């Protein structure tokens, strides 16, 4: 049973990842779509808003450099099944896997701050479920 659920969630994540062709400034919408898709299929998922990228990203999209120093960058990801799923990490690290999976510990070490996305009521309602 767990394998079937895992396979179904992998399919949902991959399908959402395959829809993305532009990574810059798409993280919030992409994360909300993925979370909604997972929630609609009975999975527990939560969008996180993170700020202040600590990992050096010298190949990040040039528009981030214009926006300011990495400590001011804002990003959105999905917490799911004990890990972080990032569908738009390529805007910072163009050669990374897509989708990008990261442990909660590695994610916490990479960002100065993070917390639940509170703008979407469906995500807010699930803030404690993930």
C-alpha cells in the first residue's frame, strides 16, 4: 500500500514539474499548484515561504542579482512526506535536478527563515497537517 501511495505522489510531483519551462519568479504559483494537487489526492502537503538564501548561488538568474543580495531573496517550496520538494530551484541553481528533493534539515540550513505560506486559505488550513 505504501509503495502505491508513493508511486502516485511521485507521479503528481513529476507531472507538476514537467509543466514548468520558466523557473524565475514561478515558485509561489508552482508550489501552490503542487500542494493543491497533492491535497486533492489525499496527501498532506504544505507550501513554505523561505527567505535569505545562505547557499552561494553564483549562477542564479541575473534578475535575482538585480533584485538584491541573496539575504533578501524570497522563495516558495512544498513540504511533503518529510522532505522539501522544489519545482523551481533551477532559478538559483540551473544544473540541479528537477524536481529537487531536499531533507528538512538541509533546507533549514540553507535559508535564514521559513514558515507556512499564509496567503492561500487551503494551505493555511493544512499548516499543522504537514
